[in-house]
């Protein structure tokens, strides 16, 4: 009997979460919405939840990749050159791209996770980077250009040397179905933007 009660409670909790998070418009009515209002909410949710053309762009980066990486510590410096791999897949019904990166960064072992998706509501790509080189969370957001091949995102990331946030720019360039390039730009102490990283992803055959 206790298990049955817990099972029913779980169902009630799940339904409540669905109403609050997927249909927050219900909360504004203060009463049972009409059938017309329910239909409008369902239509809005379907449009919000359905993957589209921008998710197809992300799908093009799914797969297994060899990565050739260059990093610059300051403008004009000689880059460090490292290699790695990336395993990428679409998750949650084709809504998000999950990329697991491994390799070397400035001669040290590196692991990093990059998750990105397109928000149908804000009409922007939103991304998050985390790695074993620190303990921070690094968000960014942006859009595709008119060609549909270049995605540019910006964000404010933590600078552990100053404790402040600094602007960053991330660019993904689709070269073809088997190659894309990722670039990261930051600002030096004078506020001058420079390229700090370039990673070329080549699909494994």
C-alpha cells in the first residue's frame, strides 16, 4: 500500500512540474483555462519544444573527430600546438549537441565538455563549457550568419588571475561535412582583442 501511495504521489509531482515548467501560462489564469486557451498554450509549447533548422546545423557537428589545436598566450606569441579528440552527439531528441573533448592543452592533459543548443524562444544559440583545467562554468550565446555556416557567440568569462570577468568571442566555422574550425578570442590587459585558440576538427574515417 505504501508503495502504491508513493507511486501515485510521484505521478502527481511529475504532472505538477509539467504544468509549472512547460505550461507556466496556467499560473496566470488563476482558474481553469478555456479549451481555446489550452490549445494556444499547447501550440506555443510545441513551437518552443520542436527542433528546427538551427538544430540541424548543430547535428552537422555530431560524430567522432580528430582535433588539431593552437593556443596563444598573448598577441604575437608563438602558439603551443597540441592534438586531441572529440566525441559529439545530439541528445534529448536532437535538441542539444554534447561534445566531450580530450587531449593536451599547453602540454597538460585536458578534458572538456561543451553543450550547446538553439533556444526557439530567444532565437539564439546558448552554450556552456566546463573542463578539468578549472572549476568555473563558461556560458555564451549568439547567432548564425547569413550563410548558415558561421556561428558567433559572446560571453563574459571568469579571469582567475584578476577575479574579474572578461569578454570572450567564440566562432564555429563549418568548412564542409567533415571539417570545422573553432576559434576563441579574448582581450589583453589593454582591451585589445586577439585570437587565443584555434581548433580544427576533422571527422574520423
